[in-house]
């Protein structure tokens, strides 16, 4: 099949948007540099999936105020995406359809989750929808996108990685490139458009 046809969403596909939340955007408590640049291209993909009645899914961090990942509890991060707070809200410019499948993760104090599949019903919901291939974008390349993609591959999904729709935290220089390499090695197919 020509590569251009492979890029077209079809039955059995879902768009999976990872953690495009205010706290991960510029000005947020755990901002990803250029994080807001993923919104316009993601909206373009939503515009392909939603009119075709293909599933659009979105994961979100949805933490209690004393979450184990926060520095005050000994974790590596500043407080972010506290459930119900403005920082935890999806970016206002993100055009999520009303029927988007929303999956909350790391919702208890004791558990952290970088993957949208960790401790959630995302896999069951995708299976119920007949999804076999995921188009994945969001934040951040080197944490939640990486872990979500690796779990998706372990669970048997084909993964199309939307390269224009991801940005990295880069705690260590090169983390984003290493994450891309790991996702490719796991079988994710990068789409550069």
C-alpha cells in the first residue's frame, strides 16, 4: 500500500492525544518549551478523525493535591494538573469533540503514571471501539508520549507517531531524540507531516 494511503485515517484507527493540558503549556507550572505548538497540528488531525466518525481520545494527568510525583512528597516535579484545577484543563484552543474519550491517569496519591494505559481503562475502551491503530501526539515526547506509545506497542496496536504534534521536556539534553529512537525501535511509524 502506498505510504500516502497508510497515513489516511480509516476504520479501526483512533487519534490519541496525550496530556495537552494547561500546566504543560508555556506559562504552566510544568511547561514544555513550545508545547502550545502541538495544538494547531493536532486540531488538523481532529479535523480528519471527527468528521469520519473515528474515535478521538485524550489522556490527562488528574492528580490529587498531594500526589507522589510532586516535590513536596519527594517526587521529581512541581505540583501540576491537580484534578479540577485550571492547570489540569485541556488547552482551550484544543478542538476536542464533545464525544471525545477522556481518560484520567495518576488519580490517586500513591500512583504515578506516564502512560495513558497505566491504571486506566484506555485499552478496554479502545478494544470496545474496535481500534487497531493509533495516531499519537501530545506532551511530552520524552515522558507521557513515550510511555503511552511503548505500552500501545506492547498491547499490539500499530502506532503512527505524529512528529509535528509532540514536544519534549528535555530534562537532559537529547531526551527527546532518545525517546523518538526508542519509539521507532518499538515499531512506531513516525509521520513527519
